[in-house]
């Protein structure tokens, strides 16, 4: 049996065990780190294994009317994600929901804007507590914190950006800041028992990225549904 067949068999054996609300998975981390690629990998694999998969529109694609140069942008995308999270939690139409940025993402960005001087510490803490309220944070079953080093980000950005300039958050200093912030967030919540995985995609080819992510999501799903 090939490695690919083994992953497929694990997924198909797991599917009958999923009951109740869908399993909620969040992808967060620094820009251009591979979140979109990983989202596509997960979506395609699990649908082909028979899962009913939902991939809500990312907040960055839905929220175009607020500047990205203020914390209000990430507050708004966080609220958009929260609305989707609550809606899907009462849906019986899906087995797996994959969020490209959700509540943990909003938590991390509030730290970023505090360090940039856009908000004070009191507002940062208030917003972080809102987005990580146990009332809805409990709906996220697992999260992947995905990062890539500045050189990798620059290379990926050059493939898609025809303008010879960095985006607001994709210059080297901001990438390093975000890696530190999201890495610290992963350690903080993991220490509290949250199933959060950290993946550095800087040196990962897409095939290896797929193997790592699929293996880890299956581990998490099996643990959650008593398949060990």
C-alpha cells in the first residue's frame, strides 16, 4: 500500500465515526506562507474521500471596503469569520469546515497592531478576549499556524505581484514580526491544551507539504473521534 493509499484509507475509515456538528479547522499564520495551497490540498483530499467539506470565503476576499492599514480591518474580518463559525456550527450539512483565517488569526493580528502602535494594550487585550471567548472558541476543533521566512515570501509574492513593491505586511521586518507573534500564540494556546500545530513551509515542496498536513489533520480527527 502506498503512502497516499494509506492516508485515503484512514480518512475513509474515519468518516462513519463523525457525528453531530462538523469538525472545524482554522488555518492562520503569516502572509504568503502556503495557507491557500494547504486549504486546496485539504479540500480536494477530503472531498475525494467522501467528506462533505465547506470552505467559507476568506475574510480578506469578503472585506474590501476597509483599509488593511488599520486594526479595524482585522476586527472586521474576525467578526466575519465568527459569523461563519457560528452558522456552520449549527449546520448538519457538512463533515469538515476549513477556515482560511478565523478567531486565532484575529487574536494574533491584535498583537501586531499593538506593536505597531495602532492600538493601546487595553484595547488589544479587550479584543483578544472577545475573539477567544470560550463561548465560540470551543467551536474550533484544531488550528494550523503556518509561516514562511521572508525570502520564501518574497519569492512567492514575485510570482503573483506585477508591481515591484512590497505589500503592507509582506516586507521582511513585518514577516519576521508576524512569525514571532503567531509562533508565540501557538505555544501559548498549545500549552493550554488547544490542538494547534505549527508548520514552517519555507523548505517544504508542495507534495511534502501535502503529506505533512494530511497526516496531521488525520491524527487530529482520529483523536477527536476515538479512532486510536
